[in-house]
């Protein structure tokens, strides 16, 4: 019987992996993705090296823009560019899609294992199915996918060690991982958060629990080990091209944003802005459920592991509610937290039969299962029709048209399509702007970029400064200023549309240089 139970569990876990992988397998909308710029970063670094100490490099300046090429920029994810570039050279865009999916599946596997051990297989499975749409929210290929994987490892190691499943020597692998993490993505600070959370768990155990002498000494030893681990990890993190600036960069990056980035906005903001996302209902329900669960749990018992789940639940719940880009991380961390909460609340005492707990757990399981089916169905429906690996079909045609017809800049482009142009046209052409708001001064967006799209006279003035020869826009840019600009340039006699597809629109200035192309491709 145990053998068949194991086989069934393996099959269920495999189906969860397949379902998560299916939801993550989405064709790349390369027109708006950061991926093109990351690959170009890797190509340049692989060719030229880091060029530490030199000004105006891909490591420390805007580099790809002709508007602010010297503007200082801390390239905190430079190493991820190398990773993406080499995978792209070996396996193409389909290989990058597979790599992105595998990172998420590894992270899920680790958190599922923790949830299983903190509760049982049933709870881990039930909440996995509920949370998979959140885990799949960030389907785009980004450096944060590797952060989810590193976070899971940073969580697993001290979790196993705190339960005496591994020796403290295994924690020695974390500082080298921190060295890689800080050079791959700005979310490396989550590694320090994990160490700090386990540190506070042990401190809280000493302060609020009645410990025997042996338990006190054990907790004290763990506190010393975790403190030393944090210090060594911080030293390892200093091994980045920016030194202390790189270590503390997460605390100041958002102070330099002069542009509204949708993925950085809260659920309330996005809903009021008119963004429709089925995960908004799911994350609201999960947060409410988690809050009620913690309240009930701490009225019953207070354990160190419960405190740890509370810290992770509050922190990741808060950053997910206030920033769309953290939905997936919250999905991963909520899995062991919810499993632990429900398991502890409905846990039997010995062999006693508690009718209220039995019926309560059954009804709750049914409610969660129904909500999970609804959420997965909504999410799958919202993203139907674009499943697969590699690039979305036809997305490279606009760049090919631009190059094959010998069109030149200066290009006026929108924020969304900047990374696409960097990948396809740099170094022959540079961009007016791209989707890195921290690489442009705040006043550039407030005084130039937005006004020139809202007001034709401002566009004429900026055109006089840069002498635009072409306009290259993402046709689905939903910002009000982009909509105004596309409407106004369509009526501007100085510009002619020569290209349009499902992703991009290209206009050329009516001059002698563009005359032959306009006559050949003019679109009324």
C-alpha cells in the first residue's frame, strides 16, 4: 500500500510541475521585453570585458541612448546578461524559455518539499494548486527568475539546518552563492532577509519561550552561526564591480525613477488604472486567508516555526500587494506558510477524534480547491493562445524592415520598445529612451518625454534639437501620452507611416533622404 501511495504522490507532484511549466511557457513579446538589452549587455561584456574603472561603459553609464549617453547607471545585473547571452548563442530564444521555466520549477520543488515537511502531502498539494497562478505571474524572461531560485536555496539550507537535517558546514555554500547573486540581480538582498529571519526566530525563541539549558545553548549557538553567516555573506557580496555602492543599491534604486513602471505599482493602483488581472482576486483572497489563519494559529500556540512563517508571510505579502513584480515570489513563499498554518490549526492531538476539526478541515479543503480551480481557469483563460517557447511569431519583422530598407536615425521611440531596438539596431542606431527609468534623469520624463507626446508643439521643439529621421513605436503602448502621440503624428503632414504590424509602427520624416522608401511603402 505504501508503494502505491508513493507512486500516486510522485504522479501528483509531476502533474503540478507540468501545469506550472505549461502556464510559464509563453511566447516572448520581444517588443516590450528587457531580454534584448540583457543579451546585448552579455555580448558586449563577453567581447570587451568589464572595463573596470573606465567611464561610459555598459557597466556604469546609459551607453545605449543618444539623449543621455553619459548618465551614470549602476548595472546591477551585468552577469545575468552573460548568462542570457551564452544560452542564446547555444540554444536560441527557445533555450532561454526552457531555462526560465526550469528555474521556476526548481524553486517550486524546493518550496513544495518544505511545505510537505511542515504539514503533509495533501496540504502541500492543495496550496500548490491554489498558488500556481501567482507563481506563473512573471512569465517574462528576467533576472528575477534566478532570484527566485537562489531565494529557495537560501531558504532551504538554514531550514534544514535548524531542524538538524544537515550540519552547519552546509551553510558555507551560501556566501559563494551570494557572490554570484549580487552580480546577477538586485534581489540578492533577499538572501540577507532569509538569514535575518532565521536569526530573529532564534532570538525570539530565547526571549519568549521557556527553554531548558540545553535548548538555550543550542539556540545561542545557532544565533552565533547565523550572525557569522550574515557577515561572511556581506563580505562576499562586496565582490561586485560597484563595491559598497552595489551592496546598498537596492535601498536607493527607486529614488531615481522618473517614470511610472506598471510592474512596480500596487494592486490598488493597477485596478484603478484599468488593468485587468485574474491574480488580483487570488492574491487578495490569499492575503485575507493568511491573516485569519495566523490570528487563529497564534491564539492556539506560539512556536518558533510559526513566527518564521509570520515574518515571511507579512514581508512577502506586503511587497506583493504593493508591487506586481513580486507576485511570483509571494506565491513561492506562501506555499509553506499556508500549509503550516492549516496543518497546525487542524492537527489532531494524539489519536483523539475532534469532530469540529475534521469537518472544518474538510470544508476548508473543498473551499480552497474550488477557489484554486477558479483561479487557475481564470489565469489560463487570460493567457490562452500564446503558449509556447521562443519568440512570438512575426515579432522581428519590424526591425528587419528597418535594416533591410536602410532606414536610419535619429530614432524617436517609446519607452516600451527600447530594449527591442537595442538588441536589433545597436550600435548602428541608439535609442531615444528605453525601459530603464533609472538611467535617465527624472526631469527627462517629466519635462521632455511625456510633454512631447501630449503636445505637438513640444514635439516640434525637441525634433528641432535632435532632428529625428524616424519614429519607431510599440503599437500597444497603453500610456495616455503614447496614445495622444500616435493620434497626432497620424495627422502630421511632416511624417508618413511606412510600416505597421501587430507589434510596431514606423514613421519616416518627409525629406529627400526618405523619399524613395516613402513612395514605396506609404501607408494611408
